[in-house]
């Protein structure tokens, strides 16, 4: 067959723009806390005080009004890559003390933003400078359309209503369940198809090892240039199924990165003050007055250097290593020994003990009812006489996290699809020496450290519900179920089976995480299984090298707990 030059060029362009597999990289923030906490929302309520309080990350030129060009002139940002001068924000979480009814902010842990570059027939392009978008619905006090007990989230408009915002509650075990069984959402939240994920606040304490409650928000990735940068109600949509595992945008729209917010709040640190409510109700309320948690949402304004972001899209698959480690990163990386901070232009009390939420938002939902004005109605977006110019940022030297009881160290954790997390752990919680071949645990022997995959190389029992895991408990459980292979992973997960599939043997140093249930033992690592078998040898259907294989799984919950020293997962 003979091709003309033009035909060959067209084929080349098609091959170059199509994307067959997901790549991703995590945007990490640095410093001591958020950029600011402020009742400002330049997308929904430009020029005025917003309806409710937000926790804001990103560039220092955030204010009551923002444009992409103004953000590019910021003096600093909380994002590690210097090229990202975007702003990311979400509703602040409050705790309603059951003893006195006072409201106080739940300590903010950290935020991760995942940049996913999905399989598509489109060309994925950088966000246009100044693009504004919102995901989730701040007005919800009832379950989102499409939510049902045991049903997974949906981000494909061709398959029903979008359910892109949820809450995750990592726990040592899920008995009793975090959301009441078969709940319809009228008086409690609704579990998805994952034990640790649901719509609405959980009724149980999120007590997994170093991992508190988390809000999750997926953003659409199709931009309609006819709607324009500012029309957040109409300018974005989720892509639809195009077959062959790909998702495409409508004709004439621009396919942008799919971003995903993970926001952690230290709810477990307050458990002694709400222990009598555990299993019965939630003591938490978002700053918009939502006591159900159904109104999880997030806002984004792009301040990216478009050339730098396009280079990341085209060349980077850094995963949990982070965008700041992408090869050829344009602009460099910020000094993570400092913090980027600004003052809020709205002068009001937002922390400490409060009688009312900032903006006087009424608490609504479940036992509080749904009457009264919604926190997001225009009547609550009160105009105030404030300076709309961005406040001058201050660079603050990051301080060590300490307490009288013990010194703590900030460590880095990762998650799959999904996440990389930073958590606080007692000094000494660090990788230790790995196990050695032949070590006996019951009737099983240590067979080595093997790579795991998103499809699970041991699938007979996945994440056995054993509480705080150690190798002895995992081996005993697998043996009692008739399996000949047991594996522990990430310091706190147990898997069973009879053979391995699609893995490679790793150096034992990769399996060096301390077991949650035994400080003297090691339970796997980051995507690494400590394998025990009756013979001390491994049987595999398809053992092959995949040392550079990336894990691209859309289930953001199942892998939210990874760290070099002990992961935070359910």
C-alpha cells in the first residue's frame, strides 16, 4: 500500500496525540499549614465575602478577585513546583462539641492534588491560564443523585449522574461499618462499594494507623472554550466512554488533566471528646452549615505556566514521587523549609470556640433538618467593604512538630490513584531491617519480597480484616482458610492465595515497613509483599519483570496509605 506524505503525516499526528494508558503525578504542597483560611471565593462570590469559610492552598495572590495573570505574579505558593501558581480551595471542617455545642475548626492535616492523564483519543492540553472550575455541590443536604448503598462513584456522564465527591474513613477494621448498613441517606451517610468510602460523614471514628478522615473531589477534564474561563457552571464536563478503555471530550472541547483533591482532617485527634457519639451520629459540620457531609466540593483557578504543565503532561509519569520530581521540570522546585502564608482580607473570628459558623450559616441536615436558608444562596453572599487586592504574603520558616509528650516527625506517605500523604508519626516509626529468606512463621517460611500490582497478585483474600496486622496473624488466617501463600504489605495489610500472578521478586530492602501489630517485625512495603509459603518457595502463573510498570487504578480509596516508613491505609 502506498501512502502520500500528507497521509503519513496525519497518521503520525493521530498516533502522537492518542493516549493508551493512564499516567499521573501528585502535586505536593509544603510548609506549615494552608496558605490561609478565609471566607473568600473569587469564583462563586467575586468581590465580596463568600457564603462560607474555605481552606486555601496555592499562590499568594489569592483574594476576593483573581485572574490567571494576577496569580502568575504571586510572590510564593504552597505548591512545590514553582511553575504552579494555581489556587486550590475547599470548605473548612468544624467540630461541634457535644458537651457545650461550641464550634471549632478540625485541625487540617494536609492536601494532595493528583494530576491524572487518562487514556483518550484526544490530545490532553494544559489548563488555559485563569481557568475556573468547581466540582461537587455546596448546597447538598441529601445524597447526590445516583448515590446508592454499595454502589461505586461514577465519573462518566454516559453511565448516569456524576458522583465525583465523597468522604473516606480509614479504620483498623470495618466492623461495625462506618456507614449504617443499607442506609438511604435520610438520617445517615451511604457506603459506596468500598468499606472505607461513602457519601456523607461516617458515624465511626476514622482510626487507621496515622490516617484521619479525608474528603475526595474529582474534577471534570473537558473544557468548553465557548463558555469561557469564568463560567464555572457551564465551562467544564466529565469525558464519556469512547470504547477500548478510553474517554473522550465532546467535539470542539479541550481535554485537560483530570485533577483529584485529597484533603485530610485530624478527626481522630478529637475522638475522646465525641466517643459517646461513635456509631450513633457525626459531630462534624462543614463551614457551609452542612452536618451531613454530602456537600463535599472544591474550587480551582489555574495559575500554571502553560508550557511547564504541557511538558509534564507529555513527559511525566512520576506517580507518587511527585510532580516536583518530573524530568525536565520547568521552573524548578520551591524551598520546602519555608511556608507561604497570607492574611485573609475578611476580618472576622474563624477559629477558637465559636457560637456560630463564620457567615452565620445555619447547621442543616439529618437531625438538624433542612429548613432555613442554604449557605450558598445569593442572600448569604454579603458584600463587605474590604480591600480586594491580594494581601502581602509572608514567608515563614517551617517549625518542627513537637509536643511535651513526645517529639514527632513528619513523614511522607503515598496512595494509589490517588494519593500521597504526609502524616505525623512518633520518632522511631521508620523502616527497619527486612526479613530474611527461610524465616519461619508457624508452618510457613519467608519466601522473599515480591512486587504487588493494582490487580492484586494474591487475590484469594484481599486485605483480611485482622485489626493491626502482623505476619503471624496473617499466616494463621490464610492457613485457616486453606491457602498456601500469605503476604503482608504496607505495614498493615494481609493477603492470601495459592500462587502469585504478574510480579517480580524485589530486593528484601523493599519489604522493610514495621508491622502495625508487631514493632519487631516487617510487613512488606510500598507495593511490596512479604511472602510466606509452606515450602519457602514461590509458585507463580506468570512471573515477569515489571520494574517500571506504573500502577494506574481509578479506585482512589484502596490505596491511600503508603509511606516509606509505614503506610496509612485501611
